[in-house]
C-alpha cells in the first residue's frame, strides 16, 4: 500500500503542498481531482521522487521511501506516466518500450504481450519513431513503457489530456483491467470528472495545495466535488 502522510513541499518560498495525505491500496484506483495549479502534479512528483518533500513521509509497502531517488523507487515497483507523456521522439516504439528495462533484472527484460493486448496499436507500430505517433498513440506508448517496468504502483498524471474520446475509453478500460487483476495500486491525477469518477474506487480533491475532500467513490457527493472543481 502507498501511504502519503502529511507531506509539505516547497518550490523556493512558495508552498505547493500543505499537509497532504493520501492512501492507495493494491487492487484499487485512487483518483486525484482539482483545478489547474492546486498541487496535483506536485503530489505525484513527490510520490515518484522527482521532487523532495520538506516534511511528512511517503511510505510504500511499509518502507519510508521519502529520501530515495526516482530510480530507486522505480526499482521498488513504482511506475510513472508523466503529464505530457515525455516519450523519446527519435526512438522507435520498440526502443521507447525497452527503456523500461532499466529497472529490470536480466530474466524480466522483455515486453509482455499483455501490453499489446491492452494497446494493439503499439504492436502495429513497433518500428515507427515515437515522434511520428499521434498524441493518443504516444499516451498509450507512455503507459506501455511504464508497464514494462512491472509496477506494483502505477502513477498517471492527466492521462486523458489532449486525447481523442476513443482512446480515452481505451485507457479507461486498460486501467480497470489492471485494477481488476488485483496486483497493483493505481493513482490517477485527472481533471475530466466523469471519467475519473467512473474509474475510481477512492478519490481525493485538492485545492490550494491541500486535500479538501476525500473518501470512497460509493460515498461521493458529486455536487460537493463539482463545486470544488469549478470554484
């Protein structure tokens, strides 16, 4: 289980996160909602180690990983799909996927066919350069690359941003498939409320660097959440 406990994060003198707490369990999807600039991406960067926290703790499977480098967290099973995808445009689809081998031992340095079952277009375009793919195809590639690392925690930042509706549905189905396997915890930052609601088991709403609403989807009062997203 991931447990983020009262973390504070600063960029210089500006405080981006204020005593933020979050939990994500294996076999469940936790969605993080909020308007632009409220700290959602900063929270994910704190989880994966791209940004240091000033206080609090990030716990993963009972270990305090707050001071570990991103590659050390990746080796502990934390996969990250960043906002903007950040694929390598000059590398082929195959080569982009193979960058996920960096965290793997020799025996697991292969691309699981399950990735191609989730995103068949990747199998069709293995020789194409990443920069030649559409935005939606690049997003599928970014998720596939994260899955090559065989994560136990999958963290996705705005996976539907700038993506056509058909691929948004494909990404939603993939996330629910991975959730239902019961082998990983999934944290998704998202602004598209209906999509985030439909994939969520648990939710967190942020505003001005703090968590202002949280709970299980079954107990969500949609009007309260929408109000926080529109203020």
